[in-house]
C-alpha cells in the first residue's frame, strides 16, 4: 500500500501486524536504514519496495518526493533523495543485504530513539 504527503511517499504493509509488545521494546529495537540516491534510482527503488514491505523483515519504507534537505558529507545537496527503510535491529543485517541486492551500496543505520531525541532537543532550542 502506498500513500503520499507533501514530503514523502510512504510504503506500508498491506496488513498492519503488531511488531512490538511494548513501547520500551520498540525504542530498544526499531530503526531504519537511510540511503541517499539520485532521482532515477529513487523511482526504481520505490517500486521495488512495494513488493518487499511487510515481508523480508521490512516493516515499512518511505522516500522523499523532493531532494533531501540535509545530506551527509559526500552527497550532493539538492541532488540526492532519501530512501528510509524501517526494520527491527535484530533483522537489520538481513534487510541491509536485501538493499545491497537492489543496488544500494551506501547506507546508514539510525535508531528511532535517536530521531526522537534529536526532535526533542530541537524543540528545547526553539
């Protein structure tokens, strides 16, 4: 299933399955692989992710509709799009291998708890 908002195209599983028994378990284990790729690659990966989300240990995915506003060193601001693939850290190496099979060679792991902490810190500084 796919849905869009102004920033992202979301790829969600057909059936929502409970994945965590508690919020602390979610915070401990849930994260995402983030890859920055060119426009032609993001379109191809997005369609391939439709078949993978909900299986192969991929919980959901999203990609930016426009070039990413922040990119790590070594990437071109204004030219790279972000693909974000969510999974449990207990399965993240399997998901990484699957992404490598799709041609994603450089990606970064980030826990959702790290994202939550960053958002909370930025709210304090507003």
